[in-house]
């Protein structure tokens, strides 16, 4: 029996997308009698109940490490939570026996370095999956200067850690270019395994029959939806300005679902402009996603200019699983843009191009049959390339 040790700060019952996705994946492995699954995680940031430091759920042994403090309270609290998790998880990892597979992901950002150091002490191999690429993402956002001491040290330490990793897994093909070009890593250690959706939908709900659309009284509208995290990689404000520019288009309505650091500013702009064609909702439970994700005709995906290769918006796969067309305002060489073009499942607009967005939405509204066909293309592509079952097979090939 092969032992898989998965290291990530978020895991069940945390409600973040990373937690939901890897909980579903590792449940598959735990149900296969050829594998034993152990998870080293932190405590859910927003948990209202006290969780034990150890429990067995879905056949998975979960060890929770670090301090149970709210991540979003302040940057100080976030730093303490990160550090306490990394130190405690490293200690726990050292004393686990028979480490056949040690697999970590970019949560928290410095986990790569800790895995590299601990693997040297414990003399074991590790694999690492880049969900986001640091410090490159922070450098391109202007949070860290590339030539700064912190930036140069971080990249130097990354280079040593990447070289030590047995395998590196990337979400997007654009990510592999950073590893090859910036870190001179060989292609033989880099594996492309795309994400899957937290909501696997066997047959998408027709918009006309969607209960959420009826509840919100938008069943007669052409609905444009943004669903998911509104984080640092995304431009939510431009979508609010898009809605405001189309306020006189009575047929069009915008539905924003989710939360994140960018939501507050976007809502402020919306209220200051008194946009009449926006509905705001919070994150929806995982079991409700087949309904919420299909409550639209076309779905928005955002990635700021220059961020190709440092992140892949995982909402892409939820949209495709729901059988909806995509309006992608992302860099032209990003993974999302590649998928949209390859699978003919939506439209691409360059980041920051508000006029392009306006024209694309108006065109989509006037060509609903084409939009519906793009949605079917998205669903077919998801079923053939991006399902949880496909991910399970992909990970089995390296585990």
C-alpha cells in the first residue's frame, strides 16, 4: 500500500476552492485500497466550531497544525498563521514514517522552501504543485521589486528548492515557461495537470429552468455572471464599470457571486454609480454550485495584465462544467486564453479593454444561439479533459 502525504494549509472542512478540490481528489485515492492518504493541514480560517488536531474523515487521516487564528483579520494574523503552520507541519512531517509520496501545493506561499529544507533533514523526496507562482506574481503586481534584496533571495531559494523537487506540477502551460526560462529547469520534471471543478454536473440546467434565476426574477434577462474569488489577480472593478456602461440595456443583468479582497471596492463603485443591473451574492455552498453556476448565459473570467504564467483562475473549470460560454478578460498568452481558443468556448478580450468588453457582451446578447453552442463546446471539453476522474488518472501517473 502506497502512502500519500498531502501538505496544504487548507483542507476539509475549509470552504476555499483549493480545499474543496483536493478533498474530492484525495477521497478518490482513499477509496482505492492501494493507497493510504494522510493530510497535514491547518485549521479552517472561518470555522465556527472547534476542530480536533487529529481526525479521520472519508478514510483520510487529517493532522491539523499551527495556530487556529483568523487569516483575514490582518496581515500580522496571516503571517503568524502561515509561520505557525509551516513550523508545526514540518515537525509533523519529519516524524511520519514510510513517506512514499510527499506532495505539497502553493498554500501557504513559502511551503516550497520548507518542504525542501525538511526533505533534506528527513532524506525523502517531495513533489510540488504550483497553484500560484511566487514571488513572480507579487513582482508583477508591484508588491515586490524584482531587483530588491527580498526578491532576489526568494528567487534564489526557489531555484534550489525547485531543483531538489522530484516532480513539479503546473496548472497551466504558461506556468511551465517560467520554470523553464527563469529557472532553467528541464522539461522532464515538469508535469501539466489542469484543475477540475468542485461541481461535477452530469447535465447542465437550462437557464430557463434555473431556480435561482426565478428566485432573483432575472429569468427573462441575458445574464452575465462572475462567480468565485475576487482576489488580487482579478479586476472586478472593470466588470462593475461594464455593467454601468450597459445600464440602459434592459435585457442585460449582471450577477456577482463570491467574495475576496477586491469585492469591497467593487461594491463601493457599484453603489456610488447606483448601477441598477447588478445583483451581489456571497459564496454558495458546494452542493448548490450546479444551480448557481448555471444561472447565466455567459460567465466572466478575469486576470490582470502581465499575470500569465503566475496563476490560472480555477473558476474556468466550474464554468466549463456548467456548460456556459466564457467571456475571458485575460492576457492573450494565458492558459485561459489558450483553452477558450482551442475549445471554441467563448470570447477573449485583453485586460483593461472596457470598450472591447462592451462590444463583446452586446454581440453575445445578439447572438444567443452561438453563445449556447460555445457553452456546449465548453461542457464537451470539460468532460473529455478536465473532470475529477481525469485528474485522478493524471495524479496516479506520478503517484
